[in-house]
């Protein structure tokens, strides 16, 4: 069994100058507003590991690519849906091939569909990034995630994404087949799935994540 639940770790400031997370991939999963972006960004900063944000890649293509990738991103964002699997595969495989990811990296925004979970190992193989994958599933109630998104919408200036309809649409997509996705993640060789309580201050959640990563060997 490659799944464990970590919810009651004592809260304290991380007492370390730098996290040493070994050569592995750390993927943050969770519903809208669970804290993936904040926690993964801080983990990247304190560990020195590069961070890949799927949403940022897609937004850049939406704004700057006039070809089929940009067209698909623009359509997907307008319709509040995920990218077509075959296009996502090409985009992410190319990003994974870059040299900065050779010794491990942090991901914000993967494993959102069952097809993506099935294809993820193929994307890693395509890019030559064969290493253990630790999946951190941040758990918060749906209403709390939506509340966080809507309260922070003005600061992010993403009206199309952070509207009520957009947020609820992505939240609905997230919970679709969630159980099947989690089960499939658990069954993958060299993959782990760690459930983390996402309720609390940003620092409390960050400490839970750090301690779980240190205690869970890749």
C-alpha cells in the first residue's frame, strides 16, 4: 500500500536551512483553493527544486502562441474545461525534457483527470525523467476552497478563471473520478500518495507537507 494519511503532525516552524528532498518528483494535487500554489511555491523556494506549474504553461500559450496549442488553451479556458489529452501530452512532455528538471522537480496542477494519470508515466518516459513520484493530496472542504478562490480573485486578476462559474466548473471536474485517480496513483510502481490536511494557516500546512516528505522516503 503506497498511501498514507498525515493529518496530526505537531505544528512548528521548519528548523532547517534547506530541505533535501532527494531525486524525485513531488506533485501537488487537490481541489480549487486547497493551497497547492502557495505551498508548492514555498517548497520550491526552500528546497531549491525547480517548480512546474501546468496552469502557467497553458496561460503563456494562450497569450503568446498563435498555433494549435494556443488555440486549444484559449478554447479550454473559455469553456472552463481541461485540455485535450493528446495536446496536453505534447506540451508537458516537451517541458519535462528541459535540463533544469533532470534531478527532480515540483509540480503544481497535474493528475486532474483519469486520462492524465494514465498518461503521466508515459510523459515522464518520453522526456527521460524516470524517478519516484510523491503525490501530495491537500484536502479541504469544497466550500472552503471556493471561498478562498473568490476572496483572492481581485489580487490574481484572472476574471475568466476566478469567476464563480469558472471556479465551480473546475471544482466539478476535479471531483470527477477522483477515487479512481487516487486508486490508480497508489498502484503505480515507485509512486506514493500522501493525504495532507489543508485546513489551517499556510505555515501549518507547509510544516505538515515538509514533515511528511522527510518521513516518507522516495
